[in-house]
């Protein structure tokens, strides 16, 4: 009789555990099937969700982007560039805009700057800027991003591309100040083409930088249009340069790239608990969480030597879904 009671007690205690394991197994299988079905639906609709869809095929044309970035590294800062460039379309309290190239000098960081100093800086980099201008005219500019890297993908090319605007913009204003319309137009066209450096990235952060670059070029364009003496041919060339910029379509492609990047990231996280832990806990550097918002088990474990809510434990196990859900909320809100 006693053995029978022990057996019944054992079965009663074991049943919830078995049911939980069965539920988890069923959810895993069901989730994989649902995900596979959803992916097939997206592919049937023409969506690109795999990093392989973004693999750049071999091309006969020369990719001029590496030459541009190498040349950017050779640019030498001077007395003015690239930190105290002249103001462009600076708004006044009355609601009007100041035409920067018409000023005799400008003050930046409590330093009075003169056009002669700017001219010296540009002349010392004339050869390099000419090489960059020539490369920007090439038909192929690609950074060949590898989407299979997932969250390990790096974007070291974004800052140099944006920094380049602070060289060609002042070059336009100096030429306008000196009445050299041809030189001003060539520099302005080069500044307008800088955004092409990122046009093939197909990732949102690159599109945001592209838009910022275009906004700076737009400001310089406004400055240029305040000058007299432009010919119809000059204006036609400028209009063609701007009409060649595609932003709405590029944003749509960048969202597809984000999907492929996310798919690759999740595949990496499934293969490595350490990568999973680094991604989830790494978000706390940008989205700090108050202790009162943490789950009870994390508040309990954080004081122990393992630290950070038992991070070492989670790196050896796959018990991270709660952390993912908790951090996903602020991300969606942002």
C-alpha cells in the first residue's frame, strides 16, 4: 500500500514536468513550422529575406568606392577645414537666411575665419579632391556589405562619406565668393554625388546618412542659386544631378536589407548562446533598465558574484526569452 502511494505521488509530481516538456517541444515544432510557412509566403510575394539575396555578383565594371575612401584618408586638415567651414543658408532671427559666400569672414568657435585660409586648405588638398571628384563620377560605387554577418556587420564607411561634405561644400562657397562659377558647379556636382557612395548599401542606417548628406548638399545648392551668372546648361546639369537621386525606392530596399540582416542575426543567436547573451544584454547600454522593472529572478541573482542577473548561467543555457521580450518593448517604442 505504501509503495502504491509513493508511486502515485511520484506520478503526480512528474506529470506537470512531463506536460511542460511536451508543451515546450510542441511550441518549438509549431513555431518552426509557422516561421517556415511565413517565410515561404514572403518569398512567394517577392520579398528578399535571405542574406544570399543580397550577395553582390561579380561585375565587369570597376568599383570606385574603395578609391574614394582611400583618398578621404589622405585629406589633410588645415586652419579652417574641416572643422570651421563657412556657414551656409544660416537662418536669422527674422526668418531669413544668410548667404554665406557673400560674407567677408565668419566666426566659428570664437575664431575669426577668412577666405584666404580656406583657399590655402583647399589648395593643399587639390590633387586628392580632384581624384575623389573623378571617382564619384564612375558608374559603380558599392561597399559590398556582407549581410550574413548579422549583428556583427560594421559600417566604418559612413563617417568618412559624411565628412566629405565638409570639403566640397566650402569649395563651392569659396568659388562663388571669388566669382568662379565653373569651379563652383564642379564642386557642387561632386557634393551632390557623395550620397551615391551609400546608395547600394540597402540598410536603414546608410539611408539615414544618405539623407543627411543630401540635406547638406541641398543647403549648398540653395547658396549656389543665390549667385548670378548661371547658364541654362549649368542649371540643367545641376538638375540632372538631383533628379538622379532616389530616396523613396532606396528606403524600401533598405527595409528588405534589414529583414535579411535580422534573419542572419537570429540564425547566429540560435547557434551561439554567447552571441544571444551579448545581443540582449548589449541593448542595456542604449536602453537602461531600472531595477524595479527587472523580473524578480534577475533582481535576486544580480547581487551574486555571477553578476548581471546570472549572465554566466544564461550563456550556458537557452533560458533567455523573457529577457528578449522585456527589451523588445522599448525597442518597438523607439
